[in-house]
C-alpha cells in the first residue's frame, strides 16, 4: 500500500495487518503532523506528535477544556526533556508498562508521562525524535471505544490512519499516579497494580 502523505490532506486508511509491517506508513503519517488510531498497550488511542497535534486532537475528541493529554516517551532517559523530577525508585520496575505518572512540568504545570511496553510505539518516537500524545478514542464525556468496527464507523472521517489490531474489549487503561502530591496519589486504578508503591 502506498499513500502520499501531506499534512491535512490524507484520506483515512485502515490497515489490517501487523503494525510491524505498517511501521513506515505509520511513521510517515505521524511525521507529516497527522493523527493515527492504534492500540497503545491496553486500549486504543488517538496519537499524534507532541505538542504539534494538540489542537487537532482536542477538536476530534470535542474536548476543549485545558486537561492535558498523556505524553508517551520511549524510555526514562527522556524524562529531563519534560520534567526536573526524577523517576521514583519504587516505580522504576513498572516502566515500560501501562503506568502513567504525573510529574511537575518544566515551565510550570504538570505533565503525564508513560513509557509504553509496545516496541512499535517506542521505535516511532525514537525515529521522530519527539514524544507522542496518547488519549483514549472517544468523544468528550463518552466512554472509550475498543471495538474496531465502532472506531472505524465513528472516527474514520476525523483521523488519517486506523491500525486494526482487533477488538480490545474488557481491557483496563493505564494506572495513573500523581507524583506532585505527597504521598503519591492514585488518580486512576488500571492495568498496573502498584501495591504499596503509591504510599510514597
């Protein structure tokens, strides 16, 4: 399959083959500033290069409030790009994995970060040289979609590529922990059981 990639002008493509085989296509579309739907460890996510695609992803989701999106990074060595806070020793074993940590952001505010288990996502970021936004596939205020048929029906007009990895029903999203609080606060219980680690 060959697709001419130009920002804002890509017809939505649905790829039904292993992501490893679609890697170059995904890379080209993300690199042109476009949006891809693909499985992100646990559930399907809307992904795009951070921070370039924030406005468009918010428009697609119908989410206009200032709540930030999760940033995926390929490994812990990228932390200093986003925050001055170090990774807590008690949580290091959970990266890569479905654990999102909220750090104080450089320049103020907060930033949610996760190192995904998925090797394709990590390779994409290393090739792009930038983190990726990741947010659930849903309109604002509605539950996430994890049926590939529904995702295609509802989002094929709004995104540039959908990578079909089958349904992801009954999967839990990432666990979210806020490290800006003392003790650490579990914001969302999800796929990772952190046990006593969140007690600080």
